[in-house]
C-alpha cells in the first residue's frame, strides 16, 4: 500500500527554510471553538483596570470539545482509493545472455511497463443530506500515470459506501464526491473565515495515518497566510492543530460548528506535524464546490505574466519599499498583459483597485476576476508610475499551464569556454564590477552568441567567472550567462556595466538588477547585492 498524494505530495513552494519545506497535502485541521468555557483567567492590575479590561478575553479555553465533536463527527468521513499504477519492470539480467528469461526482450534496460495496485487514504466531509461530500483533489488523484479504479467512503460507524466523482478542480485542489444511501446523511455547513481571528479556537477531524475519526484542537495561527507558492489560491488559514498524513480534505471547524477551512497541507522537516498546518478558507472553497456540484465549469482570470515577489534584494535594486507589489519577469505574447502594454521589469502595485501584497497576490486577484472584465493595473516602470487597462483572459487548465513552464533541464551555458582558439575581446569588465558584483564579464560577439545558443545580434556581456563568495553565485549566476541590461539600462559593452554599477554605488543602492539570458531559457531579472 502506498501513501496517498494527500500524505506525501509536496507543493512546489518557493518558501525557503533551512530544513527543507514539506508541504504535504494533508492539511492541518483546526480546533473547534466552543461557546462555553471558563471565565477569563487573566488578572488585571488595579491601577490599569479601566484600560486593560477591554482587551481581556471574554472566555477562556473550552472545558471540553466533546459535545461539539459528538455533533460534527458523524459528517466527517474517511476516503480511500484503489488505483492501478504503471511501473517499469526492471530487468536485472539486461545486457546478459539471460535477459529473455526475465521477460526483458531484446536488449534494453528493462521489461515492458507493468501495473501494480496501490491505495491512498484521506479525509472528507458531507455537505448535504443526499450524500454530496467534499475533499481535496489530490486525495482522489492517482499517482503518476495511474488510474483510479474505485473510491470508498467510510462513515464513523464503519459503514462503507462506493463514491462517484462528481467534479474536481486541480487549481484549488478541491473535489466533490457523491454517495447514495437509504436514509439522509448527517452533514455540516460552510462558514466564513473572514470572521475568524488569530487566536480563535478550532478543531480538526480526519483520518491521519489511517486512524479514522481522529480529533485534534488548536487555534488559528494566521488568517490568509501566503506560503510563497505563487499559485492562484495561495491564501490559507494557518493552525497549530495537529495535522498529519491522511488529514487532507478533512474539515476545520470553528466554535459554532461551521466548516471554516479544508485541511490541505503542512510545513514539516519530517513529514509529520510540527504545528504548522494550512486549510483552504471556506469562503474560497464554497463557491467552487457549488459549481462542481452543479456540473459547471470553473473559469478564472488570466493575464499571461510570469511574476515573482518583491524580495528585499529586488526591492533594494529598484529603490522601492518591499512587500508592496510583484515583479514581472516575462510577458506571454497575445495575452491580456501583453495587449495592455505590460513589460518585463514592471512592478505591479495595484490591480482593479486592490493593492498587491504578500497576503493578496497578483495571481489571487486576477484568478478571482471574471474573464472578459476590463481592469486598471497600476505599475512602476523604471521609477515612473503608470496605469494601463487590461482585459482579463481565461486561465488555461493546469495541464496547459504545465506545458508552458520553462524546462528546468534545458541545456546550460558552456562551462568549458567559448570555443577552441577563439580570440577573446580585449576589454573585460573592470575592477568595479568584479569587486562589487563578484563577476568577470566580456562583451559578446556574434561567434560567442552562436556558441551560447543566442542570436548573433544579441547585445550584452558574457559572464566568464563568478566569485563563489559573492551574492551572484548564491543567486545562481554562472559562466556563459549573458547580461542584457542592468537597472533597466542596456548593456552593450563592459564599460556600460561598469558605469551602471558605479552609479548604483554612488546612489547607495544595495543591489543592482541584472537581466540574464541563459541558453534555452527566457531572460529573467536577478537582483545582485553589491559588496
């Protein structure tokens, strides 16, 4: 039996942690807040009583979660899938006279692909008396090239029901199933996490490690947490309630018994709970669930830009405040952004009247904008504020977007030099560039451009060496990378780069923004700190 995607899948997050981030799709459950509880236990100093009493909590920790759990638990289910997964039949005798004895056929490194049976486990909850229930899409998604053969829903009393997949949405990681019974099913209702506050009690009920009907409690640690994944739905409720493998798709309840979140992922160095779990907010999930239940298509907005957050270094290189706006790395041709005149290097600070912040990203705002709507976009371009009008397009499917992503295995620059016997230009970048940025560079020629896979008319300088101790090395710059511009100014010669770095130092800039071209990849902007 294999662990389900809900148990082991890691999101493609860009959040940086020294221990490595495990965003296991089995999200943290939340503890249910009860209306009953002990009186506030905080002592108020006599001389501060008038001022302090206004912030003393009205109620303390609940005396027990038992009554609430008893009411809610029957509507929470365990979900298991049976699937067929294709595996390569490796032949240990490949290349020997005994190869055919293992079924490997002629030569080759192994036999024909075979299938094996696999299982996955997750959680879900019923949202209607006639048996509609909600879970995570990854809970009922086969691994690799596998196929789901059956989905089984197990109630708290041990009764099993075969489930039918009604609809799924990969972008939001939500799915709706349907079971049929002879009598009405117990169900729960969606709440609204916009009314939740950091510190509110919550409970989570789910199926961690296959242990059905497990209840954990905690508080809301953050509302609308952005994990840095850059996805269209990177807004979560964070909780310290214990969430583990198999909790994916389970509900997070508030004190009133409403589902305010759907447990979805955790951060963990080990794969187990360390008190950092994430749930999809109910007000985001509920409309999607309703559309899936009714068989309606899920349409989202799309501009066609590749973006990144405005990091400290990036903000420093632009002379802007951090945590406001997002940086455009590239613009897809013939999409809304390109037609509106957006360009690589622009910083988008406001979209359709909404500020772009780490908690309200450009991707989230646009994805939740109706396709076809005309919206204003406020941006900063080379220090100047501009406003453009864009018509929002329809977001492609996740499969189509995956095909548009850049190949991380594309061939890199030639580390062995620029060709045997090729005469090198005589004017490399001067000591200011080498000392400030930790790179050595020479002007590009048509011959060098061809060898680096660039067009012969490419203008720029080519990096010939990178100091391992410099920020340039930490950011991934390497020999063979082409510097096209610096701080938005074209770099045609080594002297151009030298002058731009001198100017940045004179303006007390902490970083310089380079536009880098690498073989087989689109040009990207990288902020390089000045030493």
